[in-house]
């Protein structure tokens, strides 16, 4: 069987889980194996169960401890036990914080390798799912490797597979198993969840992001970028050069070690376009780059570019938009 | 307080990456090398905590001879001593790396017998295996907190926050523990000149690491070809602002 840890989202299953199940289903099809979902806590409700069925899940293994609170090491142990008792040839998780954490604990219990950010799983000469392709450098480089032994423990890279559903879906069977907690596994506890602060436009979900890099020059230079962002109902994002200099807080950093954004429009001002920065904004529908250097790498990845000084372009644009708004101008037809 | 920090030497590519001839690593000829941002924050946090609680910071790395450069860099940020676990034939996998770190930590002298806190980056910027901290914790039989962007350490316990769905999950564990951190935890300071001079004199212990047969065998790397859009170049005439505003309007972001 192929075992897949599934993570609930605010409504339905997380998109990363849906992608992970889609990859797992493809693999199960090639191997003639059953696709089994693994979850801790309550049984999925009928809607959640139907969705799993549409994603190709045939059976759900529910682990039901007395306390369903998240316990990373215990969840990993239970996942490993389910893999062992079901003789899973592969265990897949979505590449999220909890997915990685649970799988790493399971890998230790099973005494096998774990491969993260997997984009493709192929079969080796003996027909086992051990030929791995995975993302390195935040998706800039792919690594091909082969696992020496099974089961294959893999986290799937977010967006590696677009989730699809099956044409004819059945309802998965469900079995509830007890979950006993070993005291050593209870040393790390989740003590509190703090919900998102609901003020302002969040960088991760903004439709428009105005980005500023070293080319903005100094902390004061960001005032006009913030004005532009607020005129467009968007958020300000910055490069690491800017946060390292202490000009702006790290919460505004876009990139590999910052926030990943996917706006309709990203206006990148004075940003060179290093791979680690682009790793965070690759999903933007349009990139408008404003840069004095016609050879800056960002120009090769932008959809539109202005080769000019950000200190001239941005204030002029802010003025123009403000003027049009004041006139009830053409940008406000409604 | 005894604090261990584990760091990795990684290349620092800019706008493009190219591979070495055997396609097993990045072409490093024109690259600088660095410590990843998560680990810079780990070092900063370690020296900050040592400043508050008193104690010693030990930095460990598993890597080639050249990784001594990153150990010295960590010491110029304030680490007191270093352990260099040398690798011979290229990069080690996560199982071998965790084992090498665990053995090095066990064989090192600590006041009180072992470190109170072992800090790592949540994932290395290049390999991003997301597991070395957890594997290390299991070998040392310590609890492991991962992905933290804030950290409080008192005599008995460690608490910290990890981002979760736009909010935060708060985790707690008893001391000692292994903790993996992310950039944003703090703002690392630049090393001072005296710091850099001191770093040259601090002690470094050297050991050797071996591959582990459990790790995946690397076949080759491939560079992801990003579809190169030919950016539409906008003329920079006197009415550039008007043209840009028109474009924003066409794209539906001005309304
Ligand atoms: C492991 C690792 C992780 C990293 N993670 C991230 C990350 O998450 N996010 C991130 O951003 N970076 C990250 N980096 C850093 C990254 O490699 C770059 O150093 C950084 O993105 C550069 O920022 P920048 O483009 O603002 O600065 P620079 O590269 O210095 O570019 C400045 C640009 O501004 C232009 N410019 C200058 N003056 C003007 C002007 N007046 N008007 C218009 N243009 C002007 C220049 O032509 C240049 O293109 C990471 C690096 C490493 C090694």
C-alpha cells in the first residue's frame, strides 16, 4: 500500500495534501497498490471523507489517542507503526512544517532515509518506488537520487503536482486505531495556537506587492513604496539585502527564507533578482521590474521592465495615481 | 549555559546557477560561500543567550576542509570554540550528517556533561532535507522543537513560536533540547574587527565523518530552466508615469 498523511485545512483538506494525494494515487496506480490515508484525531466528517474518495483514497487509517493535540514525535511513531503494519512501500506527506516534522520522526522509527521536496517518484530496476527527483535550492535545482532500501519516505514539494480528482469515486472505508503515547514522545508539546492578526493586507495573500531592494537606497526610500502599495491595496515586500541592513523587518522579506507570494502583480523596485529572491515570487502572474541596470537578472524573469531610477519612477507614479483619483479620474469608472 | 550551534558551508549563488562537470554539485568556481540565513540567526541567538545566562558557545560543522572558513566566521560572531567534522568525498546525506554531529557532541567536553541547547537551521538552503535536527535529537535522546522564529530559555524549559496558517503555534519542551530555527528569529549583527581577530585564535577540534548507507545515493543534479520571458521594455519618456498608470489600469489593479 501507499500511505499518505493528510492535513486538514480551514475548509476541506489543505491544497498541499490534495497535491500529495494526487502524486500518491499516480504511484499507487503504477504499482497496483492501495492508497491509504493516515490521520490523527477525529474521523473525517462525511464531506472530508467524500473528498478523500474523489482524490483516490480507498481506506482511511484513523489514529485516535485520548488527547488529539499535536504531538510531533508521537504522530511520527504512529505513522511509522501504520506503515509497518500495512507493509507500506511508500509513505508520503505534504511538504509542510508538520508534514516534514512527522515524517522525520517516522523515518527515525523505521530506520530508513527520508527525502524532502520530492517532485517525482519513479521505479527502480526491481520495480520499487525508489528513484527520486526532488527540489534543491528552493526549486532552482533538481536532484536525482536512488534510495537503497524501502519503504520510501517522501514529502512532496508544494505545487509539484496539481491536484486532480478521479472520475468515479468510491467512499473510503475507515478503521479507527488506538494511539498510546510514550512519555518520551510527549516532551515537546503544542501549548497554544495564536490566530492570525486580522489587520491590514497580508503579504502572503496580497493581490499586489510592491517590492523594494537595495536599490531603494535607504530606509526613507520605502515611504513612497508604501504609498504606492497602499494606493494599489497591496502590501510592501523587500529583499534580504534590505532586512539584513536593518531597513525593514524580516516579516516583509520575500524569498527562500522569507514569505512566498503569489500576487497578480509584483512591482520589483531596485531588486537584482537573485535565485533566492525569485524563489519567493515565482508564482506572481506579472512582474514589473524597475531597475537602473539593463543587465540585472530580474529583467530576464519579469514580464515588464523599466530601466530607470526607482527614485524618479515611483514618486511620479504615486503622483499620477493620486491625481487621477482626485479627478475621479479614468481609473474609477464605477 | 552550554550551547552548541550546527552550521553548514553552502555556495551563495546570485542570479543564475551552473553545475560542475560531473553534475553532482554547483559549479563553485565563481561562487562565494556562506552560512545560510537560518544558521546566522542560530549563531546570533546562541551568543545572545550566552550573554544573558553566561556560558559558552560551541559551533560545529560537517563539511570539507574549506568549511573551516565558516567555523571562523561563526567564531567572529562570538562563538567560543569550534568542531570541524571533515568530509572527504562530497556532501554527506542527512543521516550521516546527523550521526556525525551526534558523535562529535558526545565526544566534546561540556560543563555539566552535555549541551543545554543545540541549535540548527530548520533546513539547509541547498539540500533542504528538513530532518537533521530531529535525527540528531533522537540520537542524543533529546526533545526537538523545529522551525522556531522566537525562543525563550529558562532554567527548566524552552518555549518558542512557529508560524502556522498566518498565526503561531507555541511549543514547549524541557531543557536540554535540540531547536531548529528560521530567519526572522533575530537580526544578526555584523562581526566586529576585534571579533574577527579573536576568531583566528579560538580553538578548533578536527574529526572525520563517514557516509551512511541508509542515505539516498545521488545520481545527478539538473538546473531548472526558468522560462525566460522577454520582458516588455517600457520607454522612459516624459510620460512614463502616465503610461504605467494606464498599464496598471489595464491589468485591473488600479480600481
Ligand atoms: C541561502 C540564502 C538565502 C537567501 N534568501 C533570500 C530571501 O529569502 N530573499 C531575498 O531577497 N534574498 C535572499 N538571499 C540573498 C540573495 O542572494 C541576494 O543577495 C538578495 O536578494 C539581493 O537583494 P537586492 O536585489 O535587494 O540587492 P542587490 O543584489 O544588491 O541588487 C540591487 C539592485 O538594485 C538596482 N539599483 C540600484 N540603484 C537603483 C536605483 N536607484 N533605481 C533602480 N534600481 C537600482 C541594481 O541595479 C541592482 O540590480 C539569500 C541568500 C542566500 C545565500
